[in-house]
């Protein structure tokens, strides 16, 4: 991406985040009185470390963690690439082997999402790319040989979200260790214990087999103070932040390079040419995944009026339950609190909860296996405009595909994260893809197809949006280096 474009995107997103930062974080970047790292004392009390400090990557002090990770990184780069590959494969295998127990531990700690998907998100980490992405390119000519190589940064500071605590940590480990880096992690406080557990297990296994401890370090308990210490530590040349508006904003304002995997609010457009059965099944699949915690998950649908009722029928057939307008009003009252300044705040108690819990809040009774609630709203509705991460998806009736696209993009708020379209009209797909200019664009599939699940491509849980790196890979965490051997080694 060219520099001017990156700056434009960053400026636009900073503006958006400024305008909208309070929607989920109580105006100051956190939900008041909740688990966000606003009050360091409270955090320390609530998240007392359960693992021994100083052992196998668990640290309470950022300086100590950086020192330990720095030593580990020096040892890592002395290993062969085959050994690095073996470490990455070990981490992938551990995530898969422990998926059942770690998935449950993560759900018990975070209390959001679904067990089946918590487990699956760990099993599919094998789709995250590793050492194979580091391919040295070469040019040879009259003037000699030029190598294009990808070198590590050193120690990378990472911030991870509560929505996928162990998966994001692990995907970052796979990518970053593959490219020769060590890590200092500040996980979300509400998912810190499970992240620390995985950190310890990875280090124990890596130390036993390769003699390197503390390749991944995790700060326990993570606080705003420790995040700040990571942001400002001279031993950390690169930040990688995965999270919502407040942390994205903080990282975009940091004094060092930051790769920012920020928030989204993915809209879906359904036009009159769409296969409605496929559209409905895809929307259920994507939006119900982990109770709509995925940042790429379908959050609101804009459907042309000529097929709107038929789409709703297909949605019911696909397993969604339709709330009436009274029930939607009830749910909205409980899902959002609007403060005296008119700023909405999402009720954390309903984020990532089962559809049956939302139905109860709406005063509706649904079959226990119901995965997703839906209902008709207008385009200005809070459920349309806010990234609410609940298994309720609002459907907006529009006159034309053009109107659907316009409203869809308004609801995406310029995050340039993810957008989805269901259409057999190539012109509409092309037009929306160009207009949306998002990082992940899916046509005629469920949103997870954009991460290689039911689509082509590879997986990562950090999708760099405002800073433009896209779905991260080991190459994202490398420094380009040119090696030029002048006047020799041209063999032809
Ligand atoms: P969150 O923003 O509450 O927390 C994310 C991380 O940032 C946590 O570790 C938190 O402790 C930390 N944090 C929050 N405010 C901070 C600040 N001011 N300074 C330093 N650290 C701070 O988000 P969440 O609820 O954990 O995750 C959901 C959000 O993350 C959604 O907005 C979702 O779209 C986004 N997300 C994006 C991606 C992506 O790849 N783009 C992936 C997953 C989640």
C-alpha cells in the first residue's frame, strides 16, 4: 500500500474512532466498572496471578518480560529454519491436542461465545501460515546477485482480545516465531488466565525440546499500565494490537510502528439475484459462529424488498428465529444503555451470549438449539450501527441494490474491515467490492470463508485493517533486507 494511502486510511480511522470510541468503552476507552484495564488496582485484585511468576514466560513486570524475551529471541535466530519450523508445528499440535480442555477453560473464564466454536478455533490454528511463507527471492544479472530477505524485528509487543484469547495469542506466536521473533503479550484481563496457561505450556514444551524458554511471555495481570509500558519500551520495536476502538486508537497514536487489527461492523448485502437459500445458510453460519464474536461475522443485513420476505422464510428454514418488533424493542432496551450525552453503550452481559439468553431478554421463547435471532429494523437502529457481537442480526428492507450498498457502507463506519454480498450479478459484486474497499470481502459465502474456512487462503486472528497489512502472515512481522553481492556469483 502506498504511504499516502496508508496515511489517509489511518487519518480516516482515527477520526472514526474518535467519533465512535465511546460506543463500547464508556467514553474513556473502557466500559465503566467492567473488565477493561481502566483501574489497575482493581485488575490486580480481580486477576491475581494463578501461575508462578518468572517461570515459563509468565511475568508481572514488563521489563523482566522484555529481557527474557530478548534473550530467547537471540537463541531463536541461532536455530536453523527447520528448527523454527518444528517449533511452529509443535505449537500448532499443542493447540489442537488441547483444544477441548483449553476451549472449555477459555469459555469458563471469559463467559462469552460457544464451546464448540471455542474448540474449533483452536483446532484450525493449523491453517495459520508458518516458516513456508519466508521465501528468499533472488535477482542475478550483469552486476552480480541480489537477495531479498525477510528478517525478524526482535521482540514484538502484542495486545489480544477477549473474544479469542488463546487463538489470537497462538496465531500470533505461529506467525511471529516463524519469522524469528519473540513476544511480550498483554492479553485482555478477562481472558488473561487462559492466555497465561497456554503461554506456560508452549514455553515448557519449547524449552524441553529446543532449550529456549520465554520465547512467548505473558504479563499477568495485564493492566493499562503494563500496556503502556509495552507501548513505550525501547526493547520492543513493533506493536501488534488486536482489539476494539479504544486500543486501536491508542496504538495508532503510539510513537513506534504499530500493526493494528481493529474493530469492524460487517454488513451483508442481498440483491434480487441472490441464491436466497445459500444466503440464509451463510448468514446463519457466519453470524452464529461463537455467538457472533468474530470481528468478520455478519452483523447486519440489507436486502432488496422484492426478495426480503422470501429471505426471511429461508432464514427460518436455516434455523434462525424471527423476533417481532415488540421483542426487538425489549431486547434493544436491555442490550444498550444510552448515556445522557446520547452515546450508546453495549451491555456487556449480553455480548457473546447464547441466542436463548437474548430471546429471554426479548421476552421470547425459542427452541433451545436456536443459534441465531433475527428481525426487521430500520437502518438507523442501534443493532445496525453498533458492533454489538450478539447472535441477533437486524435485517433492513431497501428499495434497490444501490441503496443496500450505500446503507451497508454507512453502517461499516469506514473501518474497512469486512463486507459480504449475496448476488449472481457480477456488476453488483464488483461495484460493492470497489465501494467497500474492505480488507475481507466475501461474495456468496459465509464470512469465515474470508479466513480460509470454506474459502481459499490462510487463517489468522489478527486482520490488520487501518494500517493495511490485511490478514497477517509471518511476512507481516519481518523487515525487508537486501543482500547485494556485486560483481560475483552470476552463474549464467
Ligand atoms: P477490547 O478493545 O475491549 O480489548 C482488546 C485489547 O485491548 C485487550 O487486551 C484490552 O485489555 C486492551 N485495551 C483496551 N483498551 C486499551 C487501551 N486504551 N490501551 C491499551 N490496551 C487497551 O476488545 P475485545 O472486546 O477484547 O475484542 C473485541 C473487539 O476487537 C471488537 O471490536 C472486534 O472487532 C475487535 N477484533 C478485531 C480483530 C481483527 O483482527 N481486526 C480480531 C478480533 C477482535
